[in-house]
C-alpha cells in the first residue's frame, strides 16, 4: 500500500526546505538530483548553519577552538571529496570551508533564499502554508505539498536554574566564543559533555582557576587510536553488526587502551555508567586533570554571591559560571496546536517522518553516536525518494506504531541522555534505513 506521505504534486505544490546547515544542504542536493522543484530558506545571510562561526542568525554555538569529533572522510557529502583535508579531524572553519566548496561545486547556492526566516508552517487540506519574513520585513506566503524541517537541533540553549543567586558573570556555552573573557578569572564550567570539556580546556590557557562540575561524570574517548588513525575510521568494522549489548561489552574491554591515569578515571568515570551517555571526545583534558590545571567536582547545589557549593559539600569562589548544559529542540514556526496534536513530534519514523502529518519531514534531527553527516545524507536521500514516490511507507497506523517503538528503542541506547528518543548509532541506523528505502547507491563522485 502506498503511504499518503509518498509522491508530490506537480506545479503549484513544490517542496519547502527550512534551514541551510548540513541537513538543509544535503536535502537540497538530494532534491536537485530529481525533477522536484523546491524553495529553500534560511534566516542567516549566508548558508552553513551552526558551522558558520558567529552566524548572523544568532544560532551558531561554535567557539573559536572547536575541532570536529568526526574525521574528514566521514564529513564528505554524496561522494564529494576534498583531497586536501586527508583523514584528519577538521577545525570548524575547515568544515565550513568544505560546505562552501560543496555549494559552489554543485551549483546549489543560487537555490537558497538567505536572510529569510520561516515564521509559520500550517497544515492545510492541500499540504502546508509556509509564511516567511525577510530581513527587510517583507512577508511572503505559499502553499507546499511537502516541508522539510532542517533547522538544526543544537541552537536553543537549556539554561539551568540553580538555587540561589550568583554575583559573577553567568553565561550559557552557546554564548562562549574565545577564552579572553576568562583571563585571570576563577571559572566554573557546569556540564561534562564535549562542549564543557572543550571550554574547561580552553580556560586553562588564561584563567586563574578552572573547576569542571559534573552531575554523574562520563566516559572519555580519544580522537586517534594508538596507531595514529582517526578512531571513527578504526571503529567502522564488522562489530557494528553485532547486538548492542555485545558491542557495549566489547567496547568496555577496550577502555584500558586509552592509557588514562587512575586519577582521571576516578574523577570522571567512577560514578558513571558506561554508555549511559555519549562519550566525551577530548585529547587534552586528561593531562590537565592529572596536572591539577582542571579540578573536577560534583554537581552544583547552590549559589550565594561569588560562592559555588557542590554536592560533596565543598565550595569555591568563582568569577565566571558557564553552563555547558546542552540544547533543546525548538520548532518556533509550528503552532501550539500543531505541536500538541503531534506530541511535540517526539515519535518520528526513523527520526524523519511525522506519522500524523503527511508531507512533513525532519532531516538532521537525530543525536548520532558516531559520524553525523553520513546519517544526514541518508535521511536526505530517503526524503527525496519519498517526495518523488520512489520510496514508500507503511500505512499511517503502522507508521505510528513503529515510530513509537523506535523512540523507545533509541532511548535505551544512552538511557541518561536528554532527548534520548533522538539517539541513533550511525552504522546500524544507516543499515536499517537503507533496508527501508531500497534506493540504489548513485553518488560516486570524488
């Protein structure tokens, strides 16, 4: 049975793509390989999404020192390879350089309408009405048969509410760019994720004192294997086809290969459950903890002026408190009624298809364990196939049931993760999605 999600209406009901980060760019490319017309909007004046440092749409949380956690071979789209990058991990500006190169190489840039925010997406009998507003204030509205939401999942900060008042400078990590603001300051970084670890490392270059506060700790991972090869290339082996429990056991057996000191293991991992949260990928923090340049404390209990008190009863005086507490999903263009009707879009088939909203697709809205860009590329290919009718979906009832089951399964991958239903593992996910869509591998450019 053909799902009502499949196919598109020629002529006056083309496709709308919301966002021009990696997900939007991938979707635009996949659609450009078909005969489906599309409009493409981004509220920034330039494409790139979060990878554009200090993006003028205010939604990039990239900081100056950021290095990718994915090696260059896993950050290429649709077979387009930039040989100069080799196999190393890229700086954020090099990731942006690749996206600029990809846009020029594929001729996609002219398809984008930049500086234009999507302000409303509303369901109609024919599909969706999308309302936009340009920076000049000009409003527009058009009917679409399909809408692809590619606005990113890491731009709306989760700001914690601590008990008490802090007299120093408080900021969320989304506002952090360079360590100069931390010079000669006593700094507390709350949150041990990739960003929290990076900022704590940054702070040691100029701060007077650096405290890393973490509720339950976490496990540390390194970018390169002992042989010097990018770890995300070494890990792409037959083992990803094993059951998840067995893969977890095997991964735990490899922990000693990291060579971490007992001090670091005690500080970061003693209270953590292995694979309950994504690993933190950082090559420098272990050495800085060993040398006491970074001190690790438990979660913050309360604040009083410049005093920060932790769960173990210890206190420190601080000048700057940085909340590296992550982001929440935000779809500001959906009405409250639409969000409520769809349960906040929590349950999506393969994290892409909204069962109760035919023609509405989400690309790039998954928390990925492993390389992210290959997942986004596969999602974009599938969405293009659904829109052209080349791919099919189950009935709406089956779709909803499977989406709920997938959400529950995803939440078990890293059971302490916020938005756990979004979590997928790169290669098992891609394998399952390929079995679902059955598309031929057609991108062989270099």
